[in-house]
């Protein structure tokens, strides 16, 4: 029987909650299984570690503190941007999540505060500083093919579809875009 290990493609169903409130922040229950290539940083490291050796049909639950999830918040990641750099008619409110394109690719940020001149944006990952709890069930595990290992991601259902380059490209350096 296949078990989750480096170089395998794992399909899982998961629910992620914040342990303090019990609030669900992400789940794919009732939808398509999540596919990831194990050992290629498709997932946060703590998640992979906890799932290593799991067999098909096995369920595991675990809690990741920030250092094993998305890291701690860094106050240096809060930056001030002139209001004029945002489109004039665009509403900007504290707590809004926005996306922009940088030299390093797309970045998501949260509006911290705003006045007529300055927008304070928080570039920390939305999950930075959070402890995350996961309930995960392994749907199936298969060997990765050579091309998947070369690209560092899964192809086919639940993975990257290179026939739809622009939409599905995850900018992982596989040369598809
Ligand atoms: Zn690929």
C-alpha cells in the first residue's frame, strides 16, 4: 500500500481551523481532493511532516504553531504607501485584502489603516503568527512521474494543467509561462 513519502503525489481531504475559536479557515470537504507533490514545498513543511507515512484512508489531526506553519509576524513588513499610488475611485478600508504585482510575483497584503495621504499596508502572510489545526484524511497516494518531479508539482486532476498556461500557472519555474 502506498504511503505518503517524498516524491509521492498525495490526495487529501482536509479542514483547517483556528484552535482557539474553532473557526474553519479552509476546507475542501465536499469538493475535489487537494493534490500535492511531497517533499517539494507544495505545502507548508509542518503539514507534510505530520502526514509522512500516512496510508490511504488514514486520518490524522495535528496542530501547528506559527514556526511550523507560516511563521511569525514581522513588524518590518508593515509599510506606508502614498494614497495617490492607489486608483482614486477605489475604496480602501482597514482589513481589506488586496493583491499587487511585484518583481517577485504576486503579493497579497492587508490594509492596516488609511487616511487621505497614507495607506499603511501589512505584507505579512495572512496566516503569519497563527496556530493552525488540521484534520486530514488521505484519499489516495501514487508515484509521481518524471515530469512532475522535474516541475516540482502535480499534473492532472487537482494539479497544474499546462494546457491552460496563463490561468493555472503557479509561477513555480516549470517553464510553462
Ligand atoms: Zn508542470
